[in-house]
């Protein structure tokens, strides 16, 4: 009985002491005035899912959607490491890459819609070492969008020169293939950052 009482008191003591040591350090200070900057970027984004040197890979797919013929069946999850170039051709000067994931959402096999997450990182030029993050829904579209169709997506953060970025990116198809799924997109980005 005595051992049980000692054990019970030891447990009560440990539980009483734990909150004191379990707290984290935090200090809030008033931020000084910051000047918000606006940066506009234009580059080309190349998504190549098939061929000799693909940049996008299917990493998961629901068994039930495999029976439907579609370049991106409903519920398919893709990883990507797509090049960013100055010009519309994949052989143009590379300025960075977009790495991330997208999940196909459209149950209609003739349309494409996805939730898209990517980090657009720059490897050369004025913004070398900086990146911005895009997290948005790619709106429903036919697999071969026209050049006049513009898709807007949200910018939710950034690093380096784009620290605390917010803004939007406008995507326009410069070339695409319904047969292979390859797409080159002109991207106009407006970033607000500090």
C-alpha cells in the first residue's frame, strides 16, 4: 500500500511539473513599417509527362478510374519537376524549375481540373535562390486549351527576394498536345512582397 501511495504522489508531482517545462519560447515584438514591393515576372513553364525525358510522373492512381480513357484520370496524383525557360521552346535558356504535386479532379475524361501545388524556384539571374509557392485549383478546361484562354492561380508565399509573397499567376497555353499531354505555358506573375 505504501509503494502505491509513493507511486501516486510521484505521478501527481510529475504531472504538476510537466506544464512548466513543456512551454515553448515566444516573444512578440511590434514590426516596424515595411515597404511592400511589386514584381512582375514572365517565363515559360514546360510540363512533359511522356517521352524520353519526362518531367511529370504519375505516382498514385485510384483503381476504379483506370478503366476510363483519359490522359489524367480522376484521382490521379502526379509529381513534377518542370523546367522554367525565358522563351517558349523547351530548349530556351532555363531560369529555374517548378517542383510540386497536382491531383486530377475532373470525373469527365474529356476535361482537366486539378489542385495544384508547386514551388517555382529560380536558379539564375537577379532572383537566383528565390522562389514563390503556388497553391490553387487549376480550373476545368479541355485538354487542348486555346492560346486566348487564361487560367489564374494563387500565389501563397515565397522565399529569398519573394519573402512573404502573395499574388497571382496567369497561365496561357503557348503549345500543347492532347495525344501526349505535353504543354508549354506562358506564365505572367504578379507578386507583392517585402
